[in-house]
């Protein structure tokens, strides 16, 4: 095949088609791309949220039916409940790390050998069971412990604009779209309702008729409700704050506040209710700003059937026809943003690695063409990586990219010993074609034995831990194909590029 010109052309053309097709596997999503692949861990987290304003006792009462429900699962070794605080698993409700209306249960699972379900499969089953149970008065979120460092939500959209009412409407519209995506779970937003607030709406005309200002009314109201600091007294190492407040018995209820008398500029008493009306208005817990822009964050988790990039692609497809008002925008963060940043950093590392490898090869062989020939197995290795991941359903994440980076050095080594043997044959006076053929024959054993040893060496890590499966798969699949094709493609390319100069 190497020395037959027609067959050599077929081999090179076929490998080129395989190389293009392998990258299409990634571009079309057949090879899934996720920041850190799901792996079987020891913990599952249940976060619960009751109505705003619920006390700790009320929240605790609502949590007890959930505790009774989870006791029937044989996969659970133990659990602990924390009322008033969310879980540490990162899958809880946004912006509610500590509040009287939230609670969390941390489930410790049995050893992996003692249960038939992985942690993320168990989380899916538990989530469905709790939803079907329809436990009243509490909103429930179930999430599994993830492998690797925190990477944000699987899906995260940032909605920015000026008017909070408009942002809220956009958020509600997009929340319905996200909730309709198969595999999207624990859909939540950063805009949380808070305890309603009493708002005093001042009547400007009444203020002028009674010789009052908004500042004087606000000052009197602040003193009545929360007091005002007059001065600070330092006594030794202690700092004592001196505050003026109303006696609690003087303002027992809201009606007493409305009957509060305020002295106007003429030193005449005026009732607060004569210049202001009281309204009970809903309030939000917090307003988020990103890059000085008012922002509402919409998040969702992914169950075991999907991942962050798939959720983002499905959302963009469903929301393609949604019209954003002028001046409002949406950006994406979370796991997808981390994935893009990590991919970019790995690509930069690959570029630096390629520069260092090429520089070393040019110095060693004193030829750019020979350096190019040595690098030919790198795309051959990528063919094996992507096709292997597609066949065995392995996700390409950060561990997989690290494996590809390590693979570069391994496959280049095989090419170096092949080209080096060709040079030794040529220096010994062997004819050009015979030198190339003998190099492939004599280095066959060395290339295959070193590749097989590397594959068997990394195989235990690949099979024992799901987190490192992508890294090991990159090395294994890349070596399996590149070690075989190197013995065909490198001699063929060497014959095409170096025949004239060597002869």
C-alpha cells in the first residue's frame, strides 16, 4: 500500500475523510461535551423552600413528611436535616443560603457495591417520587453531588435591563421554555419574593398645607420605628452607642404609627395619616447586578439523561422566535461558560505544546518537512479519540481534553522512532524505498508494544472511576488507531515529501 502510488492516494484520502468526519461528531453533538462528566458520588441533597414569612417551626413541620418518605429507600445509609439553611451541594435554591423558610436534607448513600443505582440515577428516581407525592406547602429540589470543583448550574441565563417589571416578565416567559425542555430539573431564578413591606406614600399637597417636608416625615418615622443614633461614648476599650427610640408601649401596632404626631415648621402637631397613606406592597429579597446592570439569573439543573450544552442548545432552539424588548439582553453562564473558558485554556495549552514540539523537531531533524511528517500522527490520534467516544458514549469534557493534550506527546514519540530509523537506514547506504520499508518493519514491534503497555497501564483508572473515564478513553482510543495508521501514513507521507531530496 505504501509503495503503490494509487493505493497510497486511496489511503491518504480515506484518512482525510475520517479526520473530517471525526470532527463532525463533536460539532453535531454526537460526542457530548460537558465540563465535568457525571460520576457516582456518596451524597444526594434535598433542598426545600416554604412560603415567604414561614417560621422555623412551620418549616420544620413541612419537612417532616419528606423525612418520612426517604426512610423507605434502601440506598440511604444515613441523613441529616438542617432547618433554616440550604445544602452545601450547590443544587439548592438561589439566593437562599440562610432563611427561616428553607431547609435541607443531606443523604449519605451506602457503598457503591451495596446499591444498584448510581448517585445521579438515585437522585432522578427520588426527584420523581417526591414530585408524584405532591407534598403540600413546600417546594423541593433534589440534586446529586458532582465530581470536580463547582462549575455553576448546568444551564444559566442572565437577563439584563433597566425596568425590573419588564425583566420579571421576560424571566417568567423564558422560565416556561426552560421548564418544557426534557431533562431540565430544579428550574429557579435569583428573583425571590421577600416578606411584604408597608410603604408610606406621601401626599405632596398635604405636606405643603401642613408645613411639612418629606425629610422631616422620614426622620420622625425612622425614629419611631428603628430609633436614631445620637452619639457614641467611648469608655475604656468599649464603644457605647446612645440611641433615642420611642417606648414600645407607645407604638404597639400599625394604627399607633398612623396616629404618630409630627411637629411642623410652626411647631404644630400633625398626624402622619393626614399626610401619608400606608400600602402593603410585595418586596423582593435582593436585586442582582452584573457589570453594573440590573440582572435576573435563570438557572436549571440537568438530570442523568442530558447535560448543560444540550440544555443550552435546546433552549436556543425553542427561544429562537422570542422577541426581547429593546434595551434588554440575555447572556449565558454557569457550566457552559466554565466549559468554554476551560476549552479555550486547553486550546491555548495545545498551541503552546505544538510550538514546543515543532521547535524541538526542527532542531533535531534540521528540516521543517521532517518535523511536519513527525506531527502527522496527531490528527490520526484525534480520529481514534472522537470515534471511540462516539461509539462508547463517553463525554468530551475537561478530563478528556487533558487526555488529548497528553496523547500528543505519546503519538509523536512513535513517529520519531520511525523517522529516526529511516535516517539510520539512509546513513547506512540503504536505498531510499528500502530504507522506508525496513523502518516500518523493524519499528513495528517497538511501536505496538509501547502502545499496548500504555493502554493497559491506563485501563484500570479508566474503568474504576467515571470521572477519569474521558481522560483514559482519549489516550486509549487515540493510541489504538494512531499506532496502526502511523505505520502506513508516516512512510507514505515521507515518500511523497522527501523522495527527491533524499535520493
